[in-house]
């Protein structure tokens, strides 16, 4: 039993109320046991992203996917330790929250038709913004941020091994559709965007100063080449161009002249390897040749139609479901109940909610770009800016509500803000 004077002191009160060393100390920045468990669940969620279409029974996606199930558990664990996962959001995260709030109000009040499908879409997007908030809060810790990139890189290497061993013999798991590699019946463009994030995670390790021995260096090189080969085999032009835009940014990394010279040699070698692989692989060569002829996988038809629709309704937009339905009608020339997604992370919010509802989203993207550029002299160097180049490049090929990895790494960019360099408060 402590004396009365000691019981009234702040330190004694902290010891009594926080009950032991497992409680989080605001002074030292340590986490308690429940927070550690939640962080490991977060890492497990990151590891499951390349296998997002793997379901409990057979193949599938959506609510039954293993990645989604881990995500639901993560949200519950994060809510239990909200002081770690839900800190005061930075300005960029707040803009995306405003976008979600306006989307809910716009769709539920002004467009009550087809309410169930609108509700499902908005719930999915709300989950993505919650993931953005969680990652932007948790990844302020440099150790956790580095560990997250390592887990993502290793997961992509495991996917490469699966494709060329167990998955290669099962046409239901790893198949070639139109000579394009796909795993678990996943969209090749979406798969390539996830693995491309893993490629940058490999390239980020030397920049972040992660020390490796000889064996670890060999494993790092094999994982990098294997992940890059998966991206090339998918034939995704947006992912390849996103990597092509991110790789030259290595030259902007501050450092000594010899270090910059080594990075320049790496850039030249990587670009030469990419050009050789694109011309050597039949699938990538054929897709880029078709792109030069103006064939962009039907995007040459519905992207101009989407721009024309935005010019017709620039202020209010068309609504979530009506926009996709009208886009399908203009693409095919006939009325249909089928929907056509915009496949563009910048055009979709403007087409659905106009300038009133889509402006916060566009401003959030611009603030993410500005944050990544300002943080290039910080402890994470040019890595956030490379991820912005990749995310915005690959975002031209998938939807805003389909990419968990997109929102996760966007949170990583926002967590690189100078305030995030400090210890946890």
C-alpha cells in the first residue's frame, strides 16, 4: 500500500489507472498488449491484400473474402484501441471524410431510387475511408511503417511463388485469360496494381536504411524480380506505366553524390529491363501495340462518354447508380440494366456527385501529392512521392471503391507529414 502522499502524485495515479507495464505510456510511446494484438491484425490484413479474391469456399470476392473478414476484425480491434488507430486526422484525411459525408447526403436525400445498391456502394467506400484514417494514424510510427512495407513485399513474393508452383497447375486459381496472368479470377489490372505496390516496397527498403546481410540481399533481389515479373505477366498497362513514372523519382532522393550515382544506375538498369521485358513478353507487347492503335480496352469509348456526361451535369452530377447506368447506355447505344464503372479514380467522383460532391476528393488527392513532395527530405525520403506517382497512375485503371491497397498507402503518404515524424502522443 502506497503512502497517501504518493497515491496523490501523478505518477502513482498513472500506475494505478494504467495497471502495469502493458498499458500504453504517453511519455515513452509504448503500446499495451491489446494495441500490439491490433497491430498484428493490421499486419495480417496487409499480408492478405495480394490474395484479396481468395474466399472461404472456392473463389470469390466481396463480403466472403478472407481479406474482408480480416478487415472487419481489424476495425473492431482498432475501435477498442481508438487512441492508436483513430487519432486526430490530418487535413487530407478530413477532406476524404467530407467527400463521404456529402456522398451519403446526396444519394440518400436527392436520389432515393435504387437505394439498396447505393447503400452497399457507400458502405464499401466508407470502409475504405476508415482504412485511410486508421493507416494515417498508425503509420506515423516509423517502425510500424517499415514493418508494413516489409510485410507487403513478402506477401507479393509469396504470391509469385504460388503462381509458379501450386497455382500454376490449377486453372481455377492461376489462369491465363487472353494471355494475361490472373490469380483467383482477379481482374489482372487490379492484381497488377497491388503487386506494383509491393515492387515499390522492395525499392523503398534501401532508401529507408534497412540493413541486410548477403542472404537477405539475395532474397530481396529475387523478391523484387519476381514481383515485377507478375506485374509484367498481367499485361496491365496502367500498372506498368505507374511503375515507369515512379522509378525515375529515385533520382530525387537526397544524398551524397556517389549514392545518387548508384541510384541513377539502378534507374537506368530498371528502365532497360522493363523495356526489354515489354518487348519480349507477347502479352505486354501486344497490349502496348494495341494501345498505339487506339485500342484501350473499351476505355476509348466510355471515357469520352463520361467526360461528355460531366460537361452536361458539372455541378450536381448524375448520382452513383444513374451515372454508371447512363455510361453503359452511351457505350452500347441501347438501354440496359447493366452498369459500367468509370475505371478512373478522378473522374468517378466528379461524374457521380459533380463539383459540389467531388471537389473534396480532388482536393484530398492534391493535398496527398503536396504532402509527399514536402516530405522528401524527411526520414521516408522520396518513398511517399513514388507511391503517389504509382497510386495515381494505376488509379486510371480501377475504381475508387475497389482498392484497399490504394487507401492503405494513401494513408501511408499522409502519415509521412512532418508531425508524424514525432513520437506517438
